[in-house]
């Protein structure tokens, strides 16, 4: 096996001399490294070759080129930090080669140990690339044999090679640095052209910092700004080399825990007065290796404060006034060159030149913003969020809080917060204020400024510190607020709302800023009032929509149950409640029922439950209550009530009675259940009262209509029956009186006959007694009618022989048929028995026949049929159907209105106010026939059959 370190050239010195000459002629790092690797590949058989350059600022090695047994370079470590104790740092620090017998077993090798295990690298030598006591990188040579190191001769060759490479790297760095320091005016000129394109001061500062970082290559570049009110320098803009990232910052963003972004470093003047004085004298501060512009103690404290080992700071002065300073910092000791000092002075002067113009632009923008914030709101009003954002922008990004206040209940609630990431939720309640604080907000002519400190508890114990708004100070301090500014939206009035500027830094508010907030707070009050008006308008529109929807539901629903259900569904939608129920009853009845429910699955209650109105304490309490009852927890209701409200356990109940006016009877109760934590506002209460009142009036109208229809259905047949019965009595009594009169006259004539003619006298007396008895029976019938059937028909069903029925009926209609010469024929089948009220059914039958006679043409014919039928659907009830057929004419409107589908339809589906042929004779008589027959358990129907004749059907039960 050939030794790894055996050279392949016949004359290695000649090859080395050619390579060294080539290295001296190269000008770039890439060509230097490539030439070196070509020589190593040609002259030696290394399993591992790798060259890395050392970054002194970040203390890292960066791989330039290498190879490993024909494996691609990307599998080798490219860039890594040096750790104390590892072999790479040892090589860099000691600037001497390090030999490792087996790289796989070397724990100090870091990432290289992993590579060695994967590819079998053992004997390894790490050579430093040093020149003039500076290390520029390392070369790693690895073998697959254990402990295989170069010989003395080979080490000499490699030392000359790597020395020449280090010299080339040093020369390249010096040329680069010399190139930079020769022309510092070039980046300054380039910077000036870039500043003309920048729109704001922060953009200009970022450009200056970025260019400085790129030109001087320090660890960090900063611009600190001077704050005279707080007596400190605060970090405004920064650029960092290692992370290659910049950040512009004005103040730390506030969080509820009071933490700030630690990138916004502050340098207090009290601790660094010498540094401040040097800058005010327009002198450069330079701190480097073995040199400092400041005293030793000031230098150490300043460097510890900024975390650096070298510093170059140039003051930013405008008309002799210190605005801040531009600084570059290094983590290593550094000797600052004159060219670098000249550059940073020029860059700082550029900042000073651009600042007045930027301040003028900012001031003009502030004046314009102040005008927009204070003079008036545009038509249509801006939103509270956008106004708070503009106010925060004007006050240098200070958080803006808006609170609503009620001095009567001492309740304070957060209405708006900008930015939203403050940690407080909109709607969150805040501690109440003392009487003195309320008075302070009312009578203060301008904004109130507070200065808070972390030692509030200690200061309050000693009796010192700011004692205004003491109930809020701990909360504000915890949130990181240090200089709050508070203003009432209506100065001179008890506050209904106020604005708080939650400034996180300790500062003194200027008079102009206080005046600005005083005026801006009034604008906030105007926005809140506009929003309140708009919300009221929307609520009113929603109320109108609810009224319209409720009326539509009641008018267009197919039946009353559907109307109630739709009404309650809409109510549940408005209230956003998980349960809405309706308990209804009719006045005078003892029981109520759960008729309609709108509930989530978890709160379903069986419908149709019967509830005793008089004994149910919840219903009685709600009915006697004025307006909305509740909220009350279901668990606090009586045990009997909880029984039928069992699924609502854990909820709170509200209820309202369906009552039109105070003196009217309630006809139901609406129940609404919600989670315990939910609170109702005026909108929910008004919506429930409005829709409940609407439903109460509609239900009252429905019950009144129902009652009047019952009265009509009862009184119309009663009136008709009494009318015809009285007519019959009148005719019968008149006939009896006439016959009595004739009999009296005849009796007077007989008195002149012989006394022996007693037989004729006896016959006359008997006839006289019969007429008196018949007259008494008629009068008794009238008495019974007037006594027992004053307001309601009294039905006395009894068996009726159909043969006798026809005999009586035909006798009563014989005058009408004889007058019009109508032939009436009864088609008899068998003698059957009916079961009905004899007088009432006979009267109906007679009137049906008389109606047929009236509409039949003179000389016409009427046929009467009867047959036994059974109930449709296979029932046990038997009936006798009497059919009266005539050739008369009935108005089509009457026949159309008398269809079974129309008569059996629910009343709520019919327009009772619309004109109907059944409201007046002859249609009215027909509908009365139908009602009377249904009261007796039968039915009546009139229709036109196919041959054009009219058929009137009477259906009568055969049994009781």
C-alpha cells in the first residue's frame, strides 16, 4: 500500500516552486485556494482535503473548498462556530499544527468526528494559515490509516506552501482594507443620493446605518437618539453583522406584563456624563486596543453597558444642539484607522443635515394630523379604531385606551384598545374610581398626567407618591404603563367616557400634547355618541323588522300553531337563547300546556304537558308580575316547577306573560332560558316585550274569534229553530182558536134545539175538550222552548219510525206541493228506525222538502230515497241516508261554497270577513241544516249530480 503522504512527483521541490510562484501571482481568495488544492491533489494521496477561512469577528470557520474520497463538497462542514477546547480553536489560537491519530475517536473534533466515522478518516493533521501572528484559516489533511502523519521533509514542503497561502490571504485582506480606507467619500456620496429618495427620517437613518455597516464591517452599527426629558440616549436604529438584520425602533412595544423588546437599549446620562460631555463638545469617541478617548472607569462602564470591546462614536449636532450619535461597535479589540474616523464623522454630519428637514416634514405632518384630530370629523364619521390609530401615531405610537363610565353604578368598561395586542380584552371591567377621582375627571380643564413608579406600594405606605387614581395604579404598573395621560370626553360633566394614553416610558407630557388630547378626547366622545345613535337606529330597524316579521308570521301561517312556532323561532333568533318555550291556556280553564318549544337538543322538554294554572306558582308569579320576570335560576324554582323544567337545570329563566293590558286576562307565558353568565341588555328586553305583546294581541284576537264563532255556531241554529217553531205554534194556535170560535158559534145554535137532542150536544163538548187540550199542548211546547232553550238547543234523541216520519212530513208539505202541482214520491224499501231529536229532525226534513219545492218548476217531481249506510273507514256506526232529488236550480256559488273540503277546512284558513253566499238565505239555511245535523250526530250535504238534478242528503244515526 502506498503511504498517504508519499509525494507522487519525481522532484517535489520543483513542483513546489512552481506552485509558490503561481500563488504569488494570484489576486483572489478563490484562485489561491484552488491552486493550493490542485498541488495537494497532484503531489499527495489525501483521503480528506478541506480549507476553511477564519472570521475573527464572529469567531467562526467558513469552508471555501475541499474534497473527501470523491464525495461532493456539500457533505463536508461548511460553516461552524469555534468552541472552547476543540481542535479547530486550538489550531487557530495556538497557531500551530494539531495531529490526531484517529479522528473517529477524537471527542474534540465536533462535526468532523461524524464525518470521520462515516468515511473512515483516521490520521489527521490540522495546519493553521498564519502570517504576522494572525490566523487566516486552517487546512485539514486526513488519512484512512491510523496515526499516519507527514514526515519532517513533507511537513517542510507543506509549511512553505501554507505560509505562501497565508501571505496571499493577508495581502488580499490588506488590499481590500486599503481599498476601503482610500475612498471613504465614495460610500458617503452614494449615501447622499440614497437619502434623497428616502421619505422619512427613519428611512434615512436606516440607509446610513446599513451603508456604515457594509463599509466598516463592525459587529454592530447603532444610532442613539437624545431624549432630554428622560435624560438618556435611546436606541433608534441598528444593524448587526452576525444576524445580517436591521431594526428600526422608537419605543418598546407594550405588553400586559410590562416587558419590552430588549433590542431598544437605553444609555442613561447620569451614569455616563463624561461620554455625554465629549459628544456635546463635538469630539469623536474612539475606544480600541490600548486606547480610549474617555477616562478608564468611564470606558469600562460604557463598554459593559453596550456589551462591546471597541467603539467609535461620532456626535450628531445641529446648530450646536446634540441630537444623538452614530456608533460602530466591535466584539474584539480594534485599532481604528483615521480613514474610518473620517468616514463616521462624515456619516454623522449627514444625519445632522437631514434631521432638520425631516423634523420640519414631521412637524408639518403633525400639524396636519392635529387639524384632522381636533377640528372636526368628516361627514359619516370615522370609526373609533381608525381614530385611535391616528391619535396613537401622533403621540409616537403610545397605546390609546377608551373607557365607558357610569358614575352612578361606579362601573368602568374598556370600549376600545389600540393596538389590540395590549392584553386587555374589549368589554373587560376595570376597578371602580374613588369619589375624588370622579370629581377630578369632571372638573379638570385639561388632560391629567400621572407619573408611576414600580415602588408604588412602598410610596403609598410612606404617604408619598401620586395619590390620584390609586385604584388603577397597580394595574397600570403591572402592564408596564409609566406615564399615563387621562382626559374626559365631556369636560365639566360627570364622565360617561374617557381616554387614557398608556405611555410605557417615563416622560413629561408637554402642554401642546395635553391640549391635543383634551381636544381629541372630545372627538372621541362625538364618535361614541354617533355610534350610540347608529346602534339605536339599527336596534329600531331591527324592532321594526321584528314587528313586520311577527305580523307576517301571524298573517301567512297555515294555522295558529304554525304562527306561534314561527313567532317563537324568530324570537329565539333575536335573543340568541338556547331555549324559548310557550305555555298557553284559555281564560276560564284550569289547565295549560306547553304548546310551542324552540330549544337545543340538550334542553328539549316534551310538548303537550298539562300544567295546572292555578297551582303552578311560576305561572301565577309571572302573570301577576309587571313586565319581564327574572332572571331566576331554575334550581331556585319550586320542586313542582323543576319537575317539568328538568332539562333546564343549570340555566337561568326569564318569563313574560301574554297580556294585552293590565286589566286583561293573561292567555299564556313565554319562557326564555340562558346560561348563568349571560347578561341581557335593553335590546333583548325590548325585543321580548315587543314580540310578546304582539303575540298576546294576536292570541287574544284568535281566542275572541274562536269564542264568537262558537256563539255563532250555537245561536244561529237556535235562532232558526225558535223562529220556525214559533211560526208553527202561531199557525197551530191560530187554527185551534179559529176552530174553537166556530165550535162556540155552533154550540150556540145547538142550544136552541130540543133538550132531548143530548147526543149532538155531547159530541160538541168532546170536540171542545179536544181543541182545548191541543191548544194547551201547543202552549206547553212554547213554554218548554222558552224555558229550556233560551241560549242553547236541547237535544232529546229518541227512536223515530221512518214510516210515521214520512206520514207527518208529507202531511206538512202537502199544501206546498199541491199549490205548485209537484209530484212527490217516496221510494220505500223497508221500515227502519232513526235515532234523533224528533221535533228538530222533522223540522229540518220539512224545510229541506219545502226548499226543494220552492226551487222546483211547477208540475215538477221530487223523489225521496232512503237507505242504510255504515261509517266510512270501517267504523261501527250505522246511519240512514235520506236523499231528496229535485229538478230545481241552485246558485253555483252556493254549491261551490258547500263543498265538503271547504266546510271541513279550519276557520283560521278561511277569510271570515269575505262575503260568502252562506251568510244569507238560501245558503244560510243550508249551512244551518248542516250544523243541526252534525249536532245530532249526522250530516247534511247538497250537490248537483251528473244529470243536472239537485240532491239533498240527510245522514241520520240508527242507534244512540
